[in-house]
C-alpha cells in the first residue's frame, strides 16, 4: 500500500517554475478593466455599477475638468463596469502582471471637458455625454439639456405652476 | 405536533419552497423542542431583523428544516419597551439556536430571558453593553480599545490555550482546553475575531445586484455557494426563475467548488497530522481543478459569475466538456491518492475512533453537512430541498455511521466521486438558451435561499428594502452550527488529537464570523506562548 501511495504521488507534472516561465492564465481570464479615453463620455455609469468603489467621477475646480479615475488597487476584476458602459469604452483586459512599487501606476485617469449650466454656470455634465445623449435621438428638450439638474427642476416646476394657474 | 397541523393552526404565508408562520412566543417554546427531538423537523438556525420601522418590534425567525415539506420559519415579535422574549435555548438541551439567539441579543439588543450564554459571543468585551450595531439607527461604532479580555478560569484541571493564532489552526479562533493529564475534560471557546460586518455593509451601501460580489467574499474557499444562496434568496423573494442553462452552470460551478474544497480539506488533514508530503501532492492535484474554474469563469475562485436572475458567464458546451474531463481526472486522482494514504497504518490510526460524534448528539446539536452524514444523519440540501439543476440529476448521498474523523474523511472522498458524476451529467445534458432572467426589484419581500455548501447547509435570508437596498440579509454558514458542537466532541479526546478533531469538521471561521475588531486581538493574549499542544510532526 505504501508503494502504491508513493508511485501515485510521483506521477505528475512539475510543481514549480521560475518566474518568466510561468503558465499564461486561461484565455478568458479577467484582468483589470481599462478605459479607452476616446470612447469614454464621462457619464458615470461605471461608477454607479462598481461594487468595490474602485471607480470615481469628480469635478476638479482648479483644472476645470471632470476626472474619471479607476483605482486598480481597489478593483475586484468583476467587469460589472464593462457591462454597464454604454459606449464600450470600458474594456476588460487580460493583464496579470500588476505588481508595482508605485501605487500611481495602478490608476487610470481620464479627463473630460465640462458643460456649464446656461443659467447658473455650475458644471453639471461632460461635453461628450451631452453630445452622446443628443446623438441617441432620445426626445430631449434642447433648452433643458443645457441646464443643470437643479435649474432644470426649477424650470419644470415653474412651468407646471404656470399651467396650473392658467387652468384655475 | 405534526408540521401539517401546525401550519393549519397558525397564520402562515406560503412561499415557493418555504413557509413563514407567525407564532406567539409561548407556543413556540411549547412546540419547537418536541418537533426538533422527534426528528420530523430539524431546528437549524434563527435570525433577527429590525422591524421597528414597520410595527415597532424586532422580528425573530426560527428556521426549521422539514425535509420534503420544505423550510418552515416561525416568526415571533419582540415588543417594546424592553424587547424581551423567552429564550428557546433555555428550554432545550444545547440546541443549535444557542448561538443565534446570543447573536441577536448582542447585535439587536433583544433580551432573551433565561439564555444560557454568559458574556459576549460576537462583539468585543470592551464595547459598551448598550451598543447594538445591527440596529437601523445605530451610530458609528466606538473607537476600539486595546485591552486584554478576561480569561475564564478553568473549573478543574489545567487550562491549555489553543489560539487565537496558533500553528495548528488556520484562522483566528480561541480554544481554551481544560485538561486533566493528557485528556481534554472541558473547553472554553471564544470566536468571532474576524467578524467583518458584511451584513451591515450590504444593507447600508450595496444595491441588491452588487451584493453577490460581496457574498462570494464571505468565504475564501466556498464563495460560489454563498453567492448562489444569496441569488436564490432574492429570486425567491422577487418571484424570478433563472433560465435552465443558468441553473446547470450554477450546478457545475457548485460541484467544482465542492471538489476543490474537499481536496483542500483532505490536504489540510494530512498536514495536521504531520504528513506534509500528502498535503503537497493533494494541493498539486487541486491546482488542476482551480485552473478549470478559471477557464470557465475567468477567475480561479469563480468570482463574479453569479448575479440575481442567472449567471454572467456563458462558456461553450465544448469548453464545459473539456473542463469536466479535466476536473474528473484530477478529482479521481485525488481520491485515489487520499485513499492510498489512508491505508498507511500510522496515518489511519490518527483518524480512526478519534473525536466520535454520535448520531443522537449530531441531531440534537444540529450538525450539518459531511459532519452530520459521517454520524449517520442523512441530510443534504441538494436532495431535500432541490435547487439549481439538482432535481434533474441523479446522485447519491453518502452516509456513514461511525461518526469518527475517519468517517468524515471517507464521506468527503465519496462526495468527491458523487460530484464527479454530477458534473459529467451536467456536461452531457446542459441545455442551450439564455443565461439571465430579468429581475424587477420590489420592496418588503421575503426570501430564503439554501444551498449545500461543501461544509453543509448554507442559509441566506433576505428582506428587500427601499431604493434597491436590502433591509436585511442574514447569512448562516454551515460552520456556524458545526463549530458550536466542537466543545462536545473535543471533550474526552487526548490533547494531541485536539487539532485533528478541530480540523475534521472543516471549520471555516471567516464564514462564521461576519465584523471587524481592528487590531484588537494582536496585542492582547499573552497566553500565546509555545503551548504544549502536540501538533503531529512537521507543522
């Protein structure tokens, strides 16, 4: 019995390979998702989808740009953002050699030109996102689309109030 | 009382495969002990949730597993001002609800009158006694204070510490073994050092479709079974039926997970008795199974493959066939290796007649999974409460009567063989079609999801909340029940066998513990000196 155990044990492949000669991961291996800055419109769908809050969208007042940042150090490689992206800018990659001595190398940053509200001047969306919405052919009011959400709400509310008054 | 008459008498709501009944606390105390002891239904767990927003009470739900009749949940209400309830654990002899009532009293502040537990179970001793983190209006937790916890004085004999960090344990858990000479005569247990607050986190900041990504991180080994149980609970609550192909894919991944988990467990058993050669060989074979999981899902731990309503990966039938062939080969080899090692008398003698759990004790204490099946208790969620594609597949449930560590070993090896047959059936029968159904979220629905994890019955309970968030998500991992029976099976074993017995139930401490105690434990516990506990050879 001991002999069988030994024989069984020694049959098989090598246990260890030195670094560059390692096996590649499976063809469908999920690596970190990367952002294509050309396609990205800065809509923030990926930010909402991300369970690990690896993605963030913020407005930088000093540089006057919207910044989408992907922190691969936090990423769990689930590719939920890839599913959420409306333009296919979020692409899953096959990368697996991610070790680095600098944390900044694990961050992807995409900058977007902001759109400022026509009424109050606060930035509320990215230029490309507005262009994308207009290009989809969804019926939007051409005036309201260039106002920020709060001004938009105010306008709609005052319009409704006027109508109610007229009816009364 | 028969479960049928019970259901007729009470106000019950029928769900797909389970029933929820409202009971008065007095009646609960009268009927549950009889039902549990008669063996018609097994009390498996209980859970609480904050319902003060709806009817100003806390709800406590006792889950009974009634085999073919499905799960029966008995719900009692803890009324204000004191939120007091009579304790079910106080009227039964060490029932499986001791821990969960204790947990509810700490996390929600429900007072269980007559509960046998003394001190804290989950929260650190240094936290204020009136702080209950799972309440919906709980403020942020207090700053942790680093302070040694009190050590319970041994009643008689000498106390030998085993843990929280010990080379023979793989996760932080503290056993104080009280020994008389070389024999363990009593056990003090302190766990939950890695309670991470996953349930609270999910309720507060995750939307319902993101929770599977958190659920699979409950356990580092059997993650897929947790995400499946969660998805099933939610699908059950919302009345969604995943497509057939998704069910088959879930079954396939669940069984692959069972195979690699059991191989890992067998390897660790050999490691525990000092046979590291066996450990290395089995881990090498297991690597093939992990690679196969990576081919199917893109991740060796099958992460991010589940979603409420179906699955997110759709490998081609050829890939599935190739993977199944590879896994079967590896699994058969692992079983052959383990069996041949068990023939070696020195190894076999470490397992035979060690840590015996009798059938009666297994039933009384609520043992689950392979531990229960090695003690002659024929329970398996896959057969008793079929889910995923299991109703359409043929498989046996291996059961043994010896109840010792060797029986637990053999039951698991037989289970690997059954799993191989299951995945082969999946590969030949898997239907085509879509892999995901549409899920429409509604608030205040109840759902129960149960899966047979590699370690036993895994229960997830979901109450859906507002704005796409969960109101309550309760996870009861199988080790929760199995660890609480450890003090019973450890009593009477020689000290040198204690690590073997602890490892034999395949304890998953991180599944059982769910909050964080930051750095609290690392600086306390001066008792962590090289102890006299024998650990086999090369550990």
